C-alpha cells in the first residue's frame, strides 16, 4: 500500500516503514528494497546531511558541504526515491546557474566525469542522469555507483579547502 493524501515520508523511521511495507506488499522487490537501504546507509556515511521528505515514498537526498560550498541553493550529490528514480543531475545545479559557479572550488570537469561514470553503469541509459530505481535493484551495481559518488566527493573536498 502506498501513502495517499497529504502523508509524506519525513523521517528515517517513516522511510524504513515505507520500505518494509512496500516489500511486504510486493510493491518493490527484495533486491530493490535492499539496494535502497544500502544507498541510504551509504548516504549517511558519505554525506554531511541526508534530507528525507517531500515525497509520498521512501526518498532521500545525499548532501555534501564540499559539493555545495558557497552555492546559494541546496543541491544534493544524488537523490533516490524507491518508487521513482535515482538521480545525479541535482549535482550539476551549480553549473546550470552560472552566476554561482565561482561559489564552489570544484571544476565543471569534476561533475562531467561524475555524470559520464554514472552513464557507464550497466542499466543506465546513455546520456541519462536519472534511472528508474527498480533498475538499481536489478541492473545497476550499487557498489560501483557508490564508488563513483566517492570519487566525485573526493574531487570536491580538496578543492573546497578540505571541507
């Protein structure tokens, strides 16, 4: 059963309850649920903040201070919604809003390499910055995706003064 009405997943306990409910009801496969939980735990390890909310399904945004630096908005390195998609495009918000590009220490090439690496994953369509999350449970190698995120974050940190 999916949430209806104004009920949004807004806390870690609601996130895990939504995953458990979806798994029990057959709304997601065990592999998809496991991949989501693994990515969430990875996000809490690598991210400076993990935001949950603003969706009716288990979802989160992994945010890293060195990636955001002095940028005026709050982009994530990646986002995941168990009933939606895994996205890396929010990481490019700085590049899309040119007046703020100088607010971060990392280079456009760092993001473009992150995007290319994402697109090289099995199960991710060529030129995509988003993939349906159910493919993450079946086609996309979660450990390989985590490695790609680690490389991007590692590129951002020294350029942001080690943040």
